[in-house]
């Protein structure tokens, strides 16, 4: 079982680092390192550089513009990208709807959407959760009624990240209200500028726009924009992440935050943090080795059960603990809750300026993608055989 990197893996790391050195704008990397927002234009430029190298979609098959990499190699690539503070690509396109279009889309849909995702010519948001349907997506009530060649959609979606920036949305709608639970749901692709769509912001307590509520008032979507069969959208949604469930450890994000923690700590040389930093580093190495163990098992064709829930549980909690230590260090500089509106330069190392904002945003990591409580239940029932 693979717990150490091979010679080819190490050669690949050097290849990635050379690419990053030659192509990643240092000013953009510094912006990412400090936690400031990346513009759509900046993200698009970086996406096109990766696409030109053939690295924009590590999780896609070769025939659709992907890399064909193993899970271990994808893990290595993710770590290097975050360690060097490269901007994240449009996750809703590359990691979610893109793979769904590859698996369930028609040849026409694949030709229409996939090249645009690869070249950052289209951006997506996700329309799943509703005011009365959060973790239990099978209870979605947004209706889609057939009218000729169109669906007419009415309802709303909530906690919709990036809806204010996206030009397309993929959403679950109920096409058969008489069917039970997961049945009667369809998966649609829609343009955000369609008449009847209204996007309203949902602000975090520090004033940041992190989410939106999207309202649909008699919105017409062509039936040809349905992904998969009618009333079988739950199958599409359930398989949307596919093997992405294995890449939930957040090792890469933890390494990125740890680099900021160490930089901040070096500036003030506080011995009181030494034990905390040592504990974080030990936990991170254990997490990384465990992730590599599961990923190598998958690459060897061995079965993987519910164990990745442990990675999600431990990785997301570690991110929050990393944030908390960085926040404690920043406290020595009198950091306000969010310094975006402050005109002065940050006091102390630059990475502390947005530390509070990042910490509060990362609170959602133990909720998004399956709450920690749900992961514990999965581990207890499916891994440990309890209950």
C-alpha cells in the first residue's frame, strides 16, 4: 500500500513546480495567499494557462480534455497548487456539472458545454438546497412543468454560492409531484439571465456576500437542457461527485494555511505556540498518510467503503483548528474581525490581515458536503458496524 511517493511522483512534483514558477503571477499568488478575492478575469486567465498545459481538469477522462491521472497524482497536484497559492478553478464547472455532463449528457451537450468549461468561457452555480430542503435534497419543491418544448420553473434555491457571478446554473427540480421522495426529480441546465430569475444576496455576519437565494418565477428552460432522463435527476445528482468523495481530506488547504501560520509565527517568535504547532503538524501528516492509503487502494482497484468520511471529518476540523491558531497569533497585532474596510496596511505579517475572515468562512467546512455529525453516523454504521 502506497504511503510514500515514488520517483515518478517526485519528478511530477518538480514538473508542476516549474510550471508554477513560469506561469503563476506572483501578485496573484500573493492575493490568494492572503485570502483576498480573485476576480473572474484573473481566474479565467489562470484556467486558460492550465488548459493549455492540459491540466485544467485532472478529474476528467483524457478524451474529454482531462488528464487521466491516478487519484494519488491528483492529490499531489492539488497539494502543490495550494502550497504555491494558485487560484482555485471554477469548482462547480470542473468538479460537479462537467463530470455529470460527461456521464449523462448527450453528445450535443458535451460539445456545447465541456470546451467552454475548460477554457473558462462559462461559469456555473449549483441550485440544490431550498429553504425547506437543505441536507435532505430529496424533498426539493421547486417545480418544473412541461409546456411544449420548455420546462416552466417556479420556486427558489438558497445558499447558492457564486450565483451573482455565474452565467449558468444546474439545478434539481420536481417534475412529478406525485412521486415519492427521490423519484420525480429532474436535473436541468439553465442560463442565469433567463427572464424570471432573480438573485438576492445572503450576507455573512461580517458583511461578506458568501451565498445567495435564487428565485424562479415562471422561468422557461428548453427541455433539451435536461441532463439525463426526466424524473431521474436524483441519479445524476447522487453520482455527481463520483470518485470526488475520496478527495475530501483538505490536506492541500491545510498545508496552505500551515505555511501562513509558520510565517506569522516566525515574525513574533512566540514559544507559547510551539506545542500547538507541533500537534497541528502531526495531525496533518497523519491525515496525509491516511489519504494516500485510501487513494492508493482505489488506484490498485481495491474497494473503498465509507472510510473517506473519516478524511472529511478530520480534514475539515483541522482546517478550523489551523485557522484558530492563526487567529490567536494575529491577536497579538490587535486584528479586527475583518480588515477589508481598513485603509491602513496590516500590522505584522500580511497573511494575518484576512485571517479572521478566513476563519469564519471555514466554519462552513464542517457543514458543507455533509456535516460532521453525518460523517460520524456513516463511520459508526458502515465502518465500525455500530447501531
